[in-house]
């Protein structure tokens, strides 16, 4: 039985909001290799709240292949591990 054709992931991936696009651009521009980023510092640089950063980092973790995002710690401000790959 033939297998169904694979769909292009870019066609099935939901589009990003303006905030998510800004955050992704920020991460791609600033992370070379692996970095650990505090939500409050990212929020200050992008004029967002820490909560907005946290919500959108979680969404980006599921929606993008450009960087790998993992929640790393939750002390005074959530730390995110971001890996930009090669």
C-alpha cells in the first residue's frame, strides 16, 4: 500500500504573531550556539512583560525549527535554554 505524501512542514505550521516573530528574530540575532536567557532581560530589551516572553517562548518552542527552546529554571525569573544549532 503506498504511503501518503509528506506535507511540507511550512504549510502545516501555524503562522507566528508579530510578538513571536520579534522574539524569534531577537533569538536568532543574539544566540550563537547555546545560551541561557532570563525572561526579564529579554522582556526589557523587547519592551514586553516577562509573562509575554514566557508565553511566547513556549509557543515558539513548538512552532519553530530555527532554534531549540527549553524552559530551564523558574527562580526569580524563568530561564530559557536556547540552542541555535550549528
